[in-house]
C-alpha cells in the first residue's frame, strides 16, 4: 500500500526517523555542517514532491539514502574539498581532548577524504552507515561486485597512505 494512503503524519514520521541518517551521510562526506544541513533539507523537499511514488517506509529510506549520496557526491565535485576550519571549531588549548587520540582520528578522516569520490562514498556507507555490500550496491546503482572491489581498492589506498605517512603505525 502506498504511503500516501497512510495516516497524514506519515511524512513527518519519515522525516523524524530518517533525518539523522540523511544528515550524517552528507556531513561525513562533505565535512561541512551547513552544507550537509542544506542538502538534507533539499532531499526531504524532493521526497515531498515525489511522495505519491513512495510505496513504504523502507522504500522511502532507500530513496533518501540514494538521493543524499548522489547529492553529496555532486556537491563535493562542485566545491573544493580543502577543509575550512572555523575559529569557533578549534578548541582552547586548556580544554581536554574529547577523543582518545584526536590526531589519529583527524588523520584517518583526511586520508578518507582524499580518496576518489566513489571510493570515499563506499567507505563512508560501509563504515559510517554500516551498510552491507548489497545495500551499498542498491544505493549507488552499481553491482555488488563493483562495491566490493571498490572497497578493497579504497582500503588498499588507505593502507598505502598510512604506511607513507606514519610508517605503517596507526594501531
């Protein structure tokens, strides 16, 4: 049964249930909260326009995931991926680090950000969103074998980058 035959609050429920996932994908790919928020809002507006075609909450979740992935990749291609750090985002020297090793986390993020577009999105969907190869395949519209080989190549590139940068010591 199409969602438009469900109670009037179905769209609001879908937004509430999926907004964190949509925002998270855009944020982790683009590393810019304001752009991620804008893309997420745009994706939900687009969902509202195509509401009659959505068949179930699962269909809506997959549609949103696919939409935000493609929009984030497009946005990333349109702008420079050089990180812009606002002064407010830099912690005071006297503030204790919230992470066990913020340098390591930042280094890994930078290395993932330097991957080619598709490889970066596959790594993000696999490890940030915890999707399987089949789910990533559906989101990106490519065969599962392509997802697996892209992930394997991306992890190989990351290993090479770590070895060059850290002498292989990042554990």
